[in-house]
């Protein structure tokens, strides 16, 4: 396979109902110099079979990997990174949609702005009833933004390969389950990196009630632990540790109420 400018890494797990639409959104990009590296994380439905059909049809563009057992997202993405050849690494989830000009605009930005190591985008949230609104992103988030929220929507990012390599990819540990990206961003800023969010929505994120029901209080505790270690890593003052309560409080809110809140905020 010829080296591609963009490698898209996608961990897939039991997403048979949405995977075709997600892969098609990559195939239909206006920017065409890409490869897609898929890794099935032990799916029990037809996800792997669907991925096989695409890999067979698009040989030279799509690589398909498979974990022997379910390892979680961090390990799965690291598996993808081992086979990615691109100068830029883009993320994508198997239940979301990249809008057609996403890669074109992100590649153009990174090519023109060498001082930035990552570029994200705004997102459009949607569910089975349609689009709910735009999830806005701060244009130039610095390390202080991690007190309040994640600085970049993980699934929208395109990062320089050299930055991923310097960070060592994703940290694999049970405490980073469902907050792999938060851990990544603490290490990202510790390394002295900077990032940017394009102020246009180029990604559609699926947020159905089913997705919110996947939330577990354990994941909120994980997030609090990761943030605590991250605060120490970046030398935040003691007064800022009050923000560690945010993920815990969020984890106590019932899923239907959280979905209503997100719909109201994004609408």
C-alpha cells in the first residue's frame, strides 16, 4: 500500500446497525488520500462481517484488524496505530458520521499551521428523531480548559503522527475506561503541545437514549481519578481540585435527564 497522508483509526464493537453509514462517510470524503484502519474489539454481532465486506471491496484503502478478546478502546486504538502509515491520524467512531469536507479542511489547517499538533471540529448531535443542534468547541483551548471540559471532541480530531508517537499513544489501564481522551489531553498539554478547533461542524455524533444508558457510575469515578492525576501532572493549584466533583455529580444524574439536558444545551 502506498503511504497515505491521513490514517483514520476506528475501534469497532457491536455497531452493526451504524457501521455502514460511518464507513461510507469516510469513503465519500472530498479528500481522497486516506486509509482506514479498523479494529474489531471482540464484537458478538455482525460488526466484523460488515467490516470484512468493506475491507474486501476497498483493498489498499481499508485495513481490518481483530482483537482476540475485548480489550477496550485505548488498547484497540493503539492496535490501529501500529498499522497506520499516515502523516496525520484522524479519529472516527463506528456510530457517527464525518461530513464530506472534514478531512480536506483539517489537512489544510495542519499543513498551513505547523505550530498546532491537533485540530478538532464542532459537532452536530443527532438521534433517531433527527439533528438536535451544534455542540460548540472553544477555538484555542489551553490546559486550563481541562478544569471544565475536554478541550477537543475526541472523535473529531486529526493529530500529527509525530505527536501521537511522542505521547506513546493511549494509556491502557482500567482507570482510563471511557475517559481515554481526557488522559490523553493531560499528557498532550504536559508535552507542551497546542491544538485548535475549527469553528464549523464537520462531524455528526450520535446521542440516543441508548448511548446515554451506557454510562456507569464507575466511569465517572474513573474520570475523577484521571482528572486528579492530571491536575497534579499539570501543577494546578489546590483550589482547582473542587472541579473533581463535576464528573462524580454528572454520574449520579439519571440517563434520561442527562439526554434532555444535552438536547436543551445543543438546541
